[in-house]
C-alpha cells in the first residue's frame, strides 16, 4: 500500500493521539507508506519518542484555537482520530471525564475539519460499544448497548459521524471498532508505555519483570469455560494495517463504514496468563480477585466485513507472537524512558 503519490504528491494525514500506543504504530505505518504525517497530541499519555514519522504539535483537542491552527497550517487530506481516554474501570468512576474528552473533544475536532472541508476521516472506536452482545462473534450490525461510559462515549462519537456523513456527502468516514489491542512493533522500537498500565498482557509481563508482586485475575465466575473473561487480542501492527486499509477504502471512493478489528477468536484471562508464563519462562504470582466493574464476559469479533470490503488481512494472529513482541518491548522500555528524560519538552 503506497500513499506517496496521490494526485502528484504524498497524502497528508493529520493524526490526533499519534504519540500514544496505537496512534504511534499507525503514524509509523503511514510514514512507511509514503504519507506526510502531522501528529497532534497533548502528551498526557503519549511520548515524543514514539512519533517515528513526520512532525509533532503538542496540543490539546480542548484547545480549539491551537487545534484549528494546526489543521489549517497542515491542510490534511485525511484525519485519523486516536486521542481518547481508554480505561473501562476509570470511565465507570469518572464518566464525565470520558464524555468530555472522548465525545465533546471529538465534536470539536469534527467541527474544525468540517469547516476546513477535510472529507476523509478514520475514527478509533471500540468493541465496548456492543456491551454484552447476545451473539458471539459479534458483527457490526449488532445492537449498540454499551455497559460502561467508555463504550457509550465512543458510541456517541460514532453517531456524530454517521449523522454528519448523512448530511454532507463530501464527508466519508470509517469507524474501526477495536477489540483487545496488544503486542508491540515487531522491530521493538515502540510499544505500550502507559504510566499506569491496566491492560492484561502488559500487567502480566510487568509482573513477570517484578514491577508488580502479583497479577490479579478479575473474576472467575463468568459464564465462560474457565470462568474468566474472554477477549479477542489483536496485534497492534495488524490494527495499524487496518487503518491504512480503511484509508485506502475511502480513497478508492468507498462508502462510510464501520469495521470490527479483531481475529475472530478469543482467549480467557487464564489462557493469557499461561501464555505469558510460557513466553517469559517466569512463573509469576497470580491471585483471584473480584470482578472488575464494567467488564463483559466475552468479546470476540466477527471480522468478515473488513475482510470483504477492504484489502486488510491478519498477519500476526498468534497469541504467543503477540506476547513475545510485548515482552521484547518491555525489555526495551527502560531505554525509551531514558530517552524521554533526555528530550526537551
Ligand atoms: N484483567 C485481569 N487482570 C488485570 C487486567 C485485566 O484479570 O490485571 C482482565 C480484565 O478484567 C478483562 C481482561 O483481563 O477481563 C482484559 O482486560 P484489559 O484491561 O486488558 O482490556 P479490556 O477488555 O478491559 O479493554 C480493552 C481496551 C478497551 C476496549 C476493550 C474492547 O482497553 O479500550 O478492550 O474489548 F474497549
């Protein structure tokens, strides 16, 4: 996939949250595909060192003036919107934080790009919009019944997009509903670097490293074969490739659409723990804990739509490989953190 010569020049893509975990992998992939990229990120969870392609403007989506200026100066052909809060449990405790950042800021951005006439938009949505689906794997046309404010905040943003696309045919978008994104750059240069990581694979590996004394398993009485929650873990590079495939779909004149991003099969928390122990060779301590609020028992993607309507194909559908890349990144992380300290903000 190359975007280096679209109407005689590289495609320009404005990426919010491009210094974050998923955004930085997409920025890297866009750069490799020949795009000119501008990352707009407030660095609240992102890192300057993670932006491997193009320039970075440090700014907040709540700062409308700064955001509008950055958009105007860069004059993008397409916008990808990653910047968001992402923790289910936190969203239950502090819902307004999620509606403000994930929904109200998405509206700020949308107004700005609409005023500027940018017609192509890729949005980071989530499997959390489905809530507890009655059919598994879950397809895109399943009812949207989120069970936590995080999922609801993203569902509302999807609705904004759908309504805008209906009202204005020159605006087309793809909303990508991510399942559980994990792993790191296959070359080990970027990966997850949250200050307070909550994701299962990262917590498991940090426990193996000795950063936590034990890994808690949140709930063992779910209606699943081993009683722990089942998730569809997708490698972050495959997810990045889905963004490029979605962009290509729009560039080729494809209609606005919504695509699940997952592999179509899931693993329980206990299976993930077993894989993390195998990959690391460390028998780290695991303890059963109460359920975490807002967790659905099972979320597995029906990915047939993205496969049918775009050129996306999974490359790294292998939990052990996903954990291996994350483990390699955990080894490289201290170096990245040193680099961060050395950089001037
Ligand atoms: N879990 C544990 N112990 C931990 C961390 C997680 O048992 O220390 C469990 C959770 O309870 C859950 C599973 O592992 O059952 C996966 O949890 P994560 O926190 O890794 O991921 P979530 O499924 O909560 O959420 C992720 C993203 C969301 C996205 C969702 C969609 O963070 O943005 O996947 O499935 F919406």
